[in-house]
C-alpha cells in the first residue's frame, strides 16, 4: 500500500492523498520513500520547486525568524513551494508558535494544490501535545503505517544491497542475517561491515564472519537502555493492536487481549527489568506466577511465530523512538 500511494502521489502531486502521512519505527524506509517521490517528480518536471526539511530544522528556522523579526522571508519560502517534505513532523508538537506557523503554511499549500508529505514515528492521534486542528488535517490525508520488512523481504533487500556493494553473499548467509536483523537500515550497515572486512582485512565471507558481525550488532543493541515508563509500554502495545489500554490491563480473557497483555508483560520484564510483582500490579493485581507464565509464553511463541517476532521488533523500535 505504501508503494502504491507513493506512486500515485509521485504521478499526481497535489491532486490526491494530500497530505501523505508516513509513520513507523526507525529504519523502516519512511525517508527513503519520501525522497523517491521527490526524485520521481523532478525527473518528470525538473523545474518543480521542492523543499525537504525536518521538523527540527523547520522549528529552528521559525525561531531564528522570530528573533530577527524576519518571518516574512520564511513564510514566502515555505508557502510558495510545489512540494513540501518534512521528516519527523512530531518534533513540532508542544511548540505553540511553530504549530501556528505550520498550520497557516499547511493551509496555504493545500489551497494552491501543492503536495505535502510528512513522516513521523507514530500516527497523528498518538502525537501528544499536537494541536487538534493539525491532527485533523494530517488525518484528512492518507496515513500509511510502514511496518518492519518480513523475513523474505529482508533477505531480498540484503541480496540487493550486497549486489550494489559488489559482494557475493550466498542465499544461506543472507537468510542467516535476515533472521536476526529487523530493519533495512541495519541490513545496509551489516553489508557495509561485511564489505569492509572482506576488502580491507582480507576476511573470508563465510558463516563465521557473518556470526561475528551479528554478535557485534547484538552487543551494541544490548547496550542501549530504554528510558520509558511502564505506562508507555502498555500504551504502545495497546496502540499497536488497536486496543484500549484499560482493556489490556483488565481481566478480559479474549484471545486478542490476552496476547497483547502477555506481550506487554514480556516487554516490561525484558526491556525495563520491572519486577514481577510490579508488573502484576499494572495488570489488575495479577500474582507473580501469572506474570511468569505470560513471559514464558511469549518467549516460547517467539521462537516459532514469525509474525510475533515482527510485532516484538516493531514494538521495541517504537519504544526506542520515544525513549529520552
């Protein structure tokens, strides 16, 4: 769906899917897709005026303009472009003067049939401190949830990246990597490390080298500490499965709620090291044996359930995105 929507926007900018709102975790390809649309538009119309910026850069420009009393130039720049691309739009949330300026910029662009493409680490309804009038405009366009690539797609991406880097990776090694790496961005980094090892260190491209690099990747990731609260974990899990937080924490035994509840317990223990007793308190006072059962259930299911592996990966990346 993401590719189809991007293709439609690229071929008909400003006439449909405006804004195009792409959201998802780190490294899923939001920025790559946004740039692909812009490149396609330029290839068919080299004179098209396109502006790419980030939520942070947009904010800094407005702040500088206010301080220098020169906001007119900034308004002219952003309100008269044909295509506006903004990465990490969630950055403007909670900044009243910035949201005010973007609101008027948004209206001016859509009135002129200019195309707006935005990316975020979460959907509009989950961006706290985002003004309702902006949220409603974002939701009026097309929102695309870009998930982590499947095992098969990760394998294909790896083989393509390896080919572009002029290294020949056998399919079994490609699958070995794809089974343990959850994003296209990480795959690209591993391919570059493989190429470096082969070309600069004269290493043999075999299972041993692959495992060594994967272990280094795991070690680097394990050193990253999530700075989120238990409530953030429960909210993230509930949103991922489109459930109410109160239901996830409650006592209903419906299959979808039990699964989400068990996953939340698992993440609280594995990622935040919350005590079994405290986890139980978050879920209607369940005892520690119930919590242990939930954690073990997810650990066992994750070994053979590919979809659960993807869900856990996506949830961890969502939590990493809000960690501060």
